[in-house]
C-alpha cells in the first residue's frame, strides 16, 4: 500500500487515526481539495494516484477551503502538521506572518484580486504550510494568483519544486498588487490633469483611491519583511538562487511602498488644490455679492430716507426735525466706522 513518502522519516501524509491509507483514498475523504496535484519536476502537474509517492523531486500540493467542516476535520486529524500550523490553516481572520517549524514553514500572505473598473479591490488571504515534499494551502475566497499558478502548471511553465512554488505564488500575489497599484496610479494622473484644468472632481472617487492606497501599503509592509525573513533563514530546500529571487520580491515591494507614500502625498496635494479652488470660487461669489451690496446700499438709503414718515414722533412739527434725522444717521455711520477701525476690521 503506497503512501506519501518522507525522506526525513516524518509521519506520513495519509496517517489518519493511526490508519495508513493509500494516497488516492486519502484524497477522496470528505475534505476533497479544491485542487490537488503532484509536481512532475518539469513545470507541469500530474494527478495524484495511489502508485506515486510524494518526494522532494515530485512534491504534492493540496489546496483546500478552510471554511468547510470536512476540511477542518481532516486537517485536525492528520498527524504530520504541527498543532500551531493546524490552527493557523483554518483560522478565519489572519495577519501576514511566517512561522518556522522543524521540517517546514507556515506562511500567511494577503493580496488583492485586481478588478479593472472597481475600487477598492477585494482583499484575499492565503495560508500554506510547506515542507520539502508537501504543500498544504487553504483559502475561502477565490484567489486570482492561485488560478494563474494552475494555468502555468497546465501550460508547463509552473513550479518544478516546493521552493519554486513558493517563489511563483509570491510573485503572482505581488503581481496582483502591482496591477492594482498601477491602476490607482493612472487614476491619480487623471485626477492631476483634471485639477490643472480646474474641472470638478468627486470627493468620493478620491476617497476610494486613498483607501486603496492605504490597503496596499498595509499589505506590502509586513509581507516585505516576511520575504526578507524567509530569504535569510537557512532552509534546506531553498538554495541561494531562490533566496535571491525572494530578496528581489522584497525589494520590489519596498519600492512600491515608497511609491504609495508618494501617491498619498500627491493625493493630499490634489485635495489642497481642490480646497484652494473652492475657496477662490467662494471668494469670487462673495466679492460679486459685495459689489451688488455697494451699488444698492446708497439707493436703499435714499429710498428709505425719502420714504420716512416723521408724523407721530417727537418734534415732528419742528422745521429742524428732518435735518436732525440726517445728522443722527451721519453720526451713527461715523461711530460705526470708528468702532470697525478700533477692531482692525477696516
């Protein structure tokens, strides 16, 4: 009866409740994976069958939906996973992290599913435990990077071993982030062009772009450190060339973090210009209203003065009553001017 072989004498993949099962039967448990294959070492994938064994040259990859009860039960039963790895593989809310174990590593990565005409892009979380001959990955949402990796395997340009799988999935997740950032960057360029032409802009659109930039920065910052950490750890199945490729991914993400910071500053500048244009527009309207006020104030004064009814007020029969009213009005005007100047409002 064949099973997943382990050159390091680890417990076998299909050891469930101390019952050793053939590979094919093990994969037909209720926790049937979303995708399963065995890397052929040449960039393609082959179906896992009971006549094969998982080796360093031909590792197996199982991709599962951690929300399914069958998957949770299956992960909790298999005895090749560390207890902490089991918890992390089925934990719903995760942050990006990397945990080193004796025989493998557990990595949690976050990414986006790039959508061309929508912002913000959906956030996806991808978890996987990887050893020299086995990969167990879990997710709930569909992940475009995984779809692309499966397409690469179908086209014969996929990973040849577990280290190559780790690098390719990291590159594909980073590629989705790159597409999302480039889309946001192009929108910022258009916003800047509209601002220069003094066109009206939607604060809602600016808010969506700013939110997407913040999300991307929160994704990239911890994952940059994860790739640096993996590239510097002495893992037997990762050679110097693989470490350099991981370091390049980290450097690229660091470059995008700097670009995101720059874009956030550019958005702040756009907001300042919009507020400046808005203030200028309001000032022009107030100035125009002031001109109308200046024009109509003397006319209003004359009509009010000539239409005043002196009958019934004290001294209304005196000849000097009208003259006294004029003097009173002039006195009020002079007193108002003196008060405004004392307050430095004029």
